[in-house]
């Protein structure tokens, strides 16, 4: 017998992104509970961009 539960599982996320929700409406517009600037700051801090690894200016920013 299969259970038919409609309980939504909450995915595990980084503590800094707690409460982050993203929706796409019927017109294809994306809405988010966080501002784009906050998302970009998180990604810049936590994700290594392999295209920018060997650039001189990106190394200087990391030293600061």
C-alpha cells in the first residue's frame, strides 16, 4: 500500500540561505525572497569560479 502524502520536504540549505524561496509564475517571471545582491554576495564568497582562477585582479581581491 503506497502512502499518498503531500507533505513538502524542506531541503537542507546553508545557514546563510535559511528562508530562501524562489518561484516562477505562469508568465515565466522569477520571484525570490532574497535580493539579487544578497544572492550574488553569497555566491561570490562560497563558489569558486573556474574561469576567473588565473586572473591577477581576482587574486588581489581575495587577499583583502
